[in-house]
C-alpha cells in the first residue's frame, strides 16, 4: 500500500482474532494461528485460555514472538481446553499493555475474555451509560465495554449465548469477536458482516478466525464463514448457532484490496483471485507501452500478475522486500513509517536499467511509498515508471477503523490525479474504477461490500447513532 503525501493514516480496523475449543494445548494452537494473522496487527498480542474453571491469560505490546518469547509463557497457560487470541493494530498513543487484548473481566459467574476486531460507533455512549451505573473503565479499547456488558448480562440470564445476544443487540459498527468463558467459546460477526470471521474444524474441536489462512496454519478444515449477525457458541456438547441475522452486504472491500493475506478465502471469494481480477481490469485503464510489469510486494503482486496477463507485458519481480520489518501502513508513527519504507524495499538494478516499467500497487492513501519507489526505480536507471493502482482513489475516512481522520488529509481527496502523478514522480498514473473493483470481489458467499472509503456510502451511518444508510452499492 502506498502511504503518504501528508500524514493521515488510512483505513485501520484490521486486528486479528482467533479462538479454539476442544483441543490439547490451545495456547500453542492460538500462537500458531496468530502467527498467520500477524500481518493484521503488530502493536500487541495476547492469548487467554479456559480450563473449565478459570481463565488465564498473557498479553503485552509488541510482536507475537516478543510477547511469547520462551516456554515459560506457554507453561503458564497450559492445561486448558479452549483459548482465544488477538494481534493488535493501534495508534502509537494507544499502544499500552493495558490496551492489549484479549480483555478479561471477572463477574459472579466467573471470568470472561473478549478479543475484538473492528470499531464500535456507539462505544462512547455505551461507556457513559455503564459509568452512570457504576462501572469503572481502565482502558480505551472497545473490548472493555463489550466484556462488561456480557458480564452484566451473564448475571441476569446465566447463559453465555443469551448474554452475548443481548449485548450484540446494543452494538453498532464493525466487529468480529471471539469470546471465552472457562467452558465455552463464542464467535460473533456484526450484522453487516463488515469484519470477517470464519469457522474451522480441528480434530474433535472447532476454531474461529479472522482469516482462513489461520485455519490452514493450524491444520483445521474450513467449514464456513460466520454469517453477518450470527452468534456461534461452542462448548462440550458441540457447536450451535443463535439465529441472530443481519442484512449483510457490508464486507470491507479493503480486506480484498490490502488487509487480508492472499491465501485467505473470505465470504467465498479468494483474495488472490480477487486481486488478480482487479489487475486484469486495470490493464484496460490508460494502456501504456512498457517493457515490464512489476508489483509492490506483497499485496500488489497478484494484481501485477493479472495486469501482465491481460496486457501481454511480461511480469518481473524487481522489488526486493526486507521481511524483517512490518507493513508501513500499520506502523502508527509517521517518522517510523518513513524510515520503514527506506529499509523495506530495494530494486534489482540490472532488471530495471533502461526499462519502461508499469508499477502496480494496491492503493494510495498517503503516498510516501510511491514517492520512494518511483524515485528509487528512476535512480537505478528506469526510463519510465507508470503507476497503476488496483483500487479506486481513497477519498473518505473509514468510520469502522481506528484511523478516522480529516478527509482533507487523504491525498486523493485533497489533490487531483495530475498533481499526485507529478508529486510521486510517475510518468503516468491511473486507478481502477469502482465498478471494476466490485466485479473483482463478487462471490457466491458475498452479498455486497462496504466501499465507503472509495464512495462515501457506508452500510451503517458513521454517526454514533449507527443507523443504516441503505447499504452499499450493488
């Protein structure tokens, strides 16, 4: 993803959640799954384990391997039958140990752990309501009021499924939840299906994950996606679903553009195939004579392959990625983001020199990466660099993400294509159209997508009321 003329972050609700029930060593299963989801967040990680009587957990800031760096961390969580885990993306100002997840609360019926991907639109109102009733909050994360509401409802109904259902009916916004009690696992997806969540079978147990690549990592068999608004409960008697359905049609399009790993399948749509199709469509937008097509690794590589296939221009992997640093978009500090870009990518000089290059990237939010890459390619002898973007211009903020900043800071909203082309130093610049993007992410299990960051139309009103705006474009 291309970040940065200006300093506003882009869409950012891509934390990763996982849950497992009915397996040996759930703490280690969670660890492996979270490793597969590390691309979704690198500011914090945590695992909570239920053993039938209690919940034990460990969480902290940093990468998963930094939080769980030796056997002592796993030994402290051993002996359980179920677990949930979380990898966190957050702004630098919120990267504190207390804000990491899973968030665990204690109530009369025992402990409850919650891991959350997404953002609640009515979180402030819920906090005020609960504070008026005597609740005291210690963090700024949405998982805390969610956990508090579930705990309160558990005291009334004494059934985790009913308690979660009563809670979910009060939530507005984007959320995929994995919830743990000492003897049960619960998964929830918001009524519009903005945040992804899927179900897998592992041995005699079940898994819940933000992406199917996490199921693959632990050897689980993919069963299906959690439906929008559905509550899935897993306990010793098996798995059942509470039939709380939503309108759907709001799956975040940015999952297919950038957030998700290409080997994941979300709502029946292969992320790799969607990116390939977007690249094929992009090849017909402002065609250009060139010697080579390349993509910005890793998320834009499938689109570049699709572009090369459709255009007949050969593909070449000319950009080398340092895989020991994080993704520039989800690094919350602008100075560190810029430093990351300079050490993250380098080019193969012999493959670039004298060539006319089509450079495919998945999106432009800020623009810093584009400035760096086009400049680097030309310094290494590229005759021309034609930038092609496999998504439409990002011109609206994401209300369901962490980074809901002033839209004027989004480079594609503040400036026209000609200005951006000149600023990043490209010889030409073109974006895929909105209709073509929608077509690339159609699938049998996908009833529509949230395209708000491109079109300004959201499945849920971005105001705290969180009412429907009539759905996304279909």
